[in-house]
């Protein structure tokens, strides 16, 4: 009897150890196979494995939406304060160019005197260059008027020949239509001119504000940055310091590089136009210098103006030579100057540059086209600088 009770007692103890009471009916779910039991964590993982690309796309989509809203907000605010934004941008450009000269002079001169020397000296150089160009234009005005009048006549004769074959009557009709359009829209053109004068006043105000701001940036820009950084929480200061350093290096490198590229293009264009005896060679070279600040677009537009002047002043062969010059300088700028001179700045793909220029021009016109590429360069440099330590820590 004891032997019979032994195994039964052992089985009873085993059942009680498994949490089953003798005489009770087990729950129905305890008899289900494990593969039919619901596991919330497994179901969640199985749902995530079903369409992983959709989950990844959704995670990127809402982040891109937030970034787009932030960029739109920044441009909206800058649009409201466009004058201040332009002045600050010009002040940063001036600082990136003149700050190294001020640091060099600071070895032998006091800092305030260094700032005064570099700013006054740069203004004198700029005003002297503009006066020289004005004198050249004034000296060639009489000859230029004769050449342009003769050039217009040559263009009319050229249009009458193959392949255009435009009759003199059609040319006269086009001239009459142009004169009638100008007469009919004289009031609108006058209003546009007056609004242009208002824009000139705004530009003068922005230039004065930029000059005033650049004085402080050149004199003590690093102290201003340290003060702004110290207003942040202690844990965020190293990150912002690293981001600010990368942003300034990218902006200064891009600005100095684009100035060197623009100056090289202007010298090449000026020399070529002088050799081709194109009228207003020096003003056209100066136009090429300023137009080169708009990547991919500015230089061809300036050379197109030079082509029109060459066609009116020297004839179709000289204009064709200027077109060849456009192609040669474009290839030299794209394949030699930019890779060589811009090596210290952030290198962007030409497609990114083109999209940035188009987007900037849509948002803010010519100013947006000028600011877009350095803005994207600075943004990419900051993202690269912030991502590099995290990659190194892994």
C-alpha cells in the first residue's frame, strides 16, 4: 500500500508543483499548442517584418517634413527681414575676406587700427576700381555710340541674309512695334524706374549696415561667438562650438574660393575682349567678376551680354569668337578652377549646386541664387562635423 501510494504521491506532488490542483478542470487555453498562443511582442515583430520599406519610408518622411517646415520657416523669417539678412550675409563675406589681413596686421598694430586699415583700404580700392571703369566708359562713349549705331546696321544686314532672310519691311515693323510698346508702357516703365530707385536706397542702407556689422565681426567676432555659446546649457556648448567652427570654415573657404574663381574669370575675359578689340572690355570684365558669384548661371549671362556688345561693335565673327570664349572659360572653371581652388571648401555635386541655385532663385530671386550654394555648403559641413564624432565613438 505504501508502495502504491508512493508513485501516486509523487505524481500528485509533480502536478501540484506545476500549479495544477487535483480535481480541478484546467483552463481551455492551457491545452492549446504553443504555436496558437498569442504573443504581443511576436505579433509586433511579425508586423514590422511584413513591410520594412514602408516603416523606413515613414520614418524618413516625417523627418523630411519637419526639416522642410524648418527651412520654410527660416526663409519666411528672413524674407520678412530681408534687408537685415542681406546685410549680415555681406558682413560675413567681408569678414571672411578681410579677417586674415587684420590678423596679420595685428602682429605689429593694435586691433582697432588694423580693422580701420583693412576696411578703409578695401573701400578705397573698390571706389578706385569703379572710378576707373567710369572713366573708361566716359572716354569710349562717343566711339561706342558710333560703333553701336553701325553695329545695329550690320545686325540688320546680317538678319537679311541666309539663314534668317528677314525682309527690311519686317525689321521696320519690329522697330515700330518696339517703339509703340515703349510709348504705351511709358508710365509702367517710369514706375519701375522709381521702384528701382527705392531698391537702390535699400541697397545703400544694407551696405551701411553691413559695413557697421563687419567692424565688430572683424574686431571681435570670436568673442561674440563665445558669448553666444555661453548662453547655452553646459552640455550643448561643445556640440554648438564644433558646429559653429565647421560652419565658419566652410563659409570662409567657399567665399574666398569663389572670389578667386571670379577674379580669374574676369582677368581671362578682360584679356580676351581686349585682344578681340571688343568695346567696353573693362566694364564687361567687371560684370563677369560680379556675375561669377551666381554659380552655373551668372558667368554665361555676363558673357552673353559681352557677345551682344561684340556683335554690335565688331560683327558676327567677333561675336562667334566670344561664344567660343564662353565655352572655353566654362570648361576651365568647371574642371580646373573649382576643383583646384575650392579644395578647402565643401565639395558639392554639380546637381546639388544646380538644384540649390534654382530653389534659391525661386524663393528669393537673385539674392537667393547667390546665398543658396554657401547655405547648402555650410549645412552639409555642419552635418558632417556632427556625424564624425559619433562614427569615431563606435
